[in-house]
């Protein structure tokens, strides 16, 4: 049995999403896509202080996690936030924060 299997599916999902979100470039990409009124067709690196190769690698991770979607449009890919993926992220993290919020402050000293 793998050590990962010792934990519940929800815990594994939260950890996987947290790993994807653990890089500031990915946070910047999500924020950029959220602030953009339409899907971005073309090179997102034109809008961020990152190289095209770096942006491409981060987009791949975000897409694999289901947080963004990309559709081929001619020679370009059109990127948008994946509403369902973002809703899943929100629910998982809201549930986690609710579970770990103490009802009262404890003195642990």
C-alpha cells in the first residue's frame, strides 16, 4: 500500500490542488484569467513577466488539475478558467478551513 492511500480521497484531492497552487506563477495566471473579461487567445506570456516556455509549463499543470481549460483555435489555444474546477477548489478549501477552524483559542503552552 502506498502511503498516499492511507489518507482519504478528499485529503488527497486537497493536497493535489494545494501542490498546483504552490507556485506564485500559477496564482498569477489564475488571477490574470479571472480578471480578463474574455478567454485569452494567444500568448499569455505577453501579459506576465514570464517566458513563453515557463507559462506553457504552468498552463499545463493548471489544465491538468482542471482549474483552466484550453481549446485549440487555429494555431492558438484559447484559455479560460474552468468554472467547475474552480467551484470544486472553492468547496474543498472552504470545507477544510471550516473543519480546522477552532471554536475557541486554546493555550498550548
